[in-house]
C-alpha cells in the first residue's frame, strides 16, 4: 500500500489556511532578530523540506519562476552548493556569481553590483562577503530583493546556525536545557556568533571555551546588566576545556585559522592542540551520547582529532545534509510566493509519483 504523501502545506510550513507559518521576513541577516517561535517555524519547515530531499525525485515547483543569485566574495563549498541545490530542488532559477571574473575586478562597488542584480529582476541574493555588515548594506539599499547572509566577515552566519539548531533538535528532540560547548577561535568565528544567539535564545546553556585571546570578551562585557531574559545574559566563558566539557550535550569545534598563530593569538600550535583539541580523552568527560559538531572546513588533527571527526558521535555530515533542507525553508519563506496549500499539494504529489 502506498504511504500517505503529506500535504504540501505541511511540507512547506504552511498553516491550514495556506499562509506561511513564519511571519513575513524579507531578509535573513543574523539570528539576533529571530524570535523563538520564528526559529521553531523554520526548523519545522525544514523538516518538511527534508522529506522532499528523501524522495526519489527531489523536485517541487514551489519557487518556479523565481530567480536566486548566489553572490560570493569569499570561498565556500558547503554554503554555496547547498543554496544552489536548495533553490534547484524548489525549481527556482539559480545563478552563481563570484567576485572573481565579475565586474568587481574592474572596481565596481558592492552597492552598484547589488543594484545591477536587482535591475535584472532577481528575487533573492545570497551573499558571502569578507566585510562584516556587507549584507546589511544591500538590505538597506535594495528595495525589491530579499537578502540572505551566507557569512559576513567575523560577524554572522545565520543559516549555518539554523542548520546547527536543526541538527541538534533532530537528535535530542529539544534545544532547551542542553549544554553546548563551543571551543576554539570563538572571537573570529561568525558561526559561533550566530550560534550563541540561536542556542541561547532557544534556552540552551552556552559555554565558550578557548585561549582567552580567542574569546569574544567584548561581546559579553556587561552582559550581567542585560536582564535575565536576554539571550546573552547566561553565556558562560571558560578557558579550561577539560572543565568546560564536563556534562556537555554538544561539543562544537571551530576551525583554527592558521594566521592567528602568526598574529600572536596562540602560544604555539602544539600547545593549542594539547589544551583545546577535541579528542577521545576529553570527550569522555561529556555526557554519554554527546554530539560533536564542526561547521567545516576542518583542520583534522588540530582543533579536532581524526578519530572524533569520523567517529560515531560526530554529526558533521548530517550538518551538511541538513543545510540543504534549512536553506530550502529559508528561500521559500523569503520568496514571497503565497500559493494555496491545495495547489501545492497537487503539484508536489504529481512530482512524487514521478510524472
Ligand atoms: N560552514 C561553512 O560556511 O562552510 P563553507 O565555507 O564551505 O561554505
């Protein structure tokens, strides 16, 4: 007997009346302006998208006729490919653009590039840029395009944090009360900054760990004055990983950027590995069943041992897989399409039958 195809409304995060579960949002710039219910809604939509990705024919017409540009001024493997896949599975037209080979090389400014792309009728720009704040400039100056921040400088990487939240929620069924230890170069990590907002907002206990020179003490200064309900108020800092990892539910290792050593942030690589590498001995102090995460790309043997990176507690590949579903959910919510649930139900069903 054929199993019941979920209605597309369920898959795509629509309420029974056909409107999106998440509230209207034009841009995804960071998680600091996401409410708990908005985060929950994105995770719920991503669950439906993940079901689409599990089908033989991974294609639904939800974004047919929409145009997405990925505009990358920095290298990427995971984020860029997953956005392209996400758009294509939803039937959008996806155009990839790198700064190299574009008119940026002739001196065109980011703003003029954005205005040019907008003039071509593009619906969503997914931007990665080495300068913190670049996506905000586009969001402020372009009035007909949704902007998704795919990583800006050391500031934010909200879609990575959402896929991390999704991965943990999928494993534990909750985020509240879990102890997350983020270890490594937290200060220069946009992934860490967005995860601090996301996990703390969802009620997790967030502990930041690493050499004191690589901890974002400026971000946390004065947090005791923020009030108990502020997400950052409860964030903890510890330079001793053996102590911080005690009872952890999730250990997230961050890439150590080699230039930090030359800049005097670290005593030596050997010392760093000895004190802050996530390895078997250390993980023994975490809770049974603790998850190990890494946003990638990894320096195996530095911030994480190979046995842990490829061991049964690591969910690093699941993070990548879930990235496609989460980005599908975000593209869908930003696209502005408001089809009725029954229409989508028919078309999704047609495709799932392979017709
Ligand atoms: N996590 C992440 O942003 O990876 P990429 O740089 O490969 O996109």
